[in-house]
């Protein structure tokens, strides 16, 4: 095990980070409070549909915690050897899967059929973010570029090269489109995924899938 890399980016989305504006202690507490707020929001939103609260809490809790949620994904950054796909699935894929499943459950539909879509979207988002971290400037990103290399974090472009990372992203986008469950608006959702996939990348790196 190695020392965990500490990310202290001064800007996010072009604005000063919370830790820079209010201090690191407050920033950590804000993160804790937002996780608690997620469960408070679920409770308020299901006041007339109490039978949906338990499955929603279960899905959101698993997406956030251990052993496969986003907190577990962050913990992978403390390890000296990390499988890139496992890291991406935990760090971001779990959160996207939880969001997709929770949306289905909240509407009264089963959540499990939406897991695969969320996992593919989450991993694709993380690969796209890795590409952006290498291929774009800090001004374009709205946050410091090159942070993964500076902190020694896993990055798809570092492990696969730019061409390999783009191919991986293309495959994940195609998978996401293929596993959309049958539902009203399925065609519209497919088109939205393909459109949004390229919105994260510089124009010269546009995906063939989209």
C-alpha cells in the first residue's frame, strides 16, 4: 500500500474549490453533509410512497460505500497496483449505476435491469475524463489539467495510450446504448447518450459511435 494521493485542486468548473474558499476542514464536512442529505432527500421524496424508500436507500448506500461504491473506488487510489477497469467501475460506475437504478425504482419499476446501463455510462464518463485530463487545458476543463499524472492516479490514457483510451470509450458508449432496457423513450435515450459522449471531448477526438 502506498500513501494516498491528496487532490487539492484550487478550481472546479472554473470556480474556487470549497477547500480554498472555506478551508479543508469545512470542505470535508460539506462532503459528509451532502452524503447525509442524499438520504434525507430520499425520505422526503417517498413520503407518499413509503414502500419505495427501503430499496432506494439500499441502492444509494451501495453506490456510495464499500466494498464496490464510490468511496471504495477512492480507496483504490491508496494502492500501489490498481486494475483500471475495477477502479473505474467502483469510483464512477457504481455511482452512475446507482443513479440509473434509483430512477427506475422511484418511478415504480425494477432497478436491476438498469444496472448495466449505469455501469457502462459511469466507466465511459471516467475514461472520457481521463482523456480530457490529458488532451485539454486547465482553461478548457475548468480545473487544473494533468492532475492524474501529478498525483500518480490511474488514468486510461496513461495505461492504454490516447488511441487505446478512445477505443475503450467508444466500446463503452456502444455497450451503454446496447443495454438500455425496453422503455418509453428508448430511442431518444439512445440518441442522447451518443450525442453527450462527444460533448465531453475536443472536436478532433470525436467518437465513431456517435
